[in-house]
């Protein structure tokens, strides 16, 4: 005879079984981003379990990658990195190929930062050390998205999330991430040799993307390259439906 409690327990067991059967997607965010970065994306990927991996503290990319790799399970995973997190995901795959089955890089070209970007980061660190950090400005947050592709209300919502993540992480995290992820080397030749299914997604006019690097890489690889219209950098927030389509294609491909 079934009681109310037995029905409830049966329901919980069904939910737990469903959750355990969902494919997992491991996610590494970018500079000053936390789990909120994936909030819009999760709506379209409810059949998958999204596992957020915060960027750890460390004095360099190699140390960060070591800590991230130690947090992964023993079996190979599908790994997606965004912006600086995409560079770390690339390096992790190269260092620990036994940990990664598939690799997707969003809004990043895995190569050294430009001289201008490095100089800007150095200048920002000097200002923070001298005056403290008062948070990302509205103007800078707005520059991270392509507002021409969205209504005012949608763009305002995206900028609010960017500023909220920045506030939640704060000054010490920013300094640690700028110090830990600024020095990068060109990973092109190594990525051309990997066996994992590799996919890039980036905006064709994103000023933080090295378009020449992307074009050169695409001529020598079987990797899937998705160029998105516009200049937006924050694709998980700006183009969650389109990005989720690309993710499903990448996950389901043999």
C-alpha cells in the first residue's frame, strides 16, 4: 500500500536519478565573472548539468590550471571556457588531456594579450594599489556588450549583471586575476595537435579578440569556428540561445 510518504520518496528518487543522468558541462568564467555569467544560458540548457568552476587564486596561469584540474573528476569532461577562462581551459586541456573530452572556447583567442591591453592592465593595477577599487564603471560595463543588438531594457539587464558580478568579487579578486592571467603565450601550435573536439565561438567585431589569430588558426584546423554578428564580448549573457545551440551541436557531435 502506497502512502503519501512513499509517493514523496519515489518522487525524490526520480529527481535524483534524473539529475545524475544529465550530461555535465564544466564552465570556467572570465575575469570578474562568477556563476551569474551562466544565468541566461542555463534557461536553454536545462537538459544538462552546468558545473561552475570559479577561477582560483594563484600567481600564474600554470598554477591556476593545476588547481582547476584537481577539481575535475577522474573521467573526461566537456569543458567550456569564457574569455580569460577560455585561455585557462585551453592550457588545462594541453596540460591534462586525460581530463578533457571536448573543449569549447568562447570570446577568446588563446594567444598573448596585445601590448595595449597589457599596458592598460598594468596601469589599472597601479591605480587600484594607490586609490583602491571602486568597481567597474557604467561606461566600461556597457562597452562589454553590443547594445545595438538589444532593446534598452535587455541591455540594461546585461550591464546590471556585469556590475553585480564585479561588486560580489571585489578588489582582491580583481588584483589576483589581473596578476594571474595577464601573461599568456601563443597556444596555436599545441591546440592544432589536440585530439579533443575543439569549438570556438566569438563576435566578429569583439575588440578583445585577435581576429588575425583566429583567421590564421581557422586555415590550419578542423575545429569548428562560429563567428557571431556584432561586437559583444559577453556572449553567455548576450546570445544565450544562439550559444546554447552551438553548445548542443558540439556536445552531441561524435
